[in-house]
């Protein structure tokens, strides 16, 4: 499966991607799933919520 980017449910234009590419907007989270569990997911979601 290829990575997919959407804005409001549609592929973005090059102009819409320019500002996020040049300025530090966004968030990336990488988690390991083992035995169908993600260690620390509850803490991560709490941090995002706060």
C-alpha cells in the first residue's frame, strides 16, 4: 500500500502542500504493535488530548 495524503477527503494540490512542507506543521507517531497491543497508547492519547 502506498502512503496517502488527503485534505478534506481529497488529494491536496501542490500549493496546499507547500506551507506544511516548509514549516514545521504536523505530527508523526510510530508505535510497535505486539500481540494486538500498543504499549503506552493511553498515555500518548492523553498527551494529544491535553
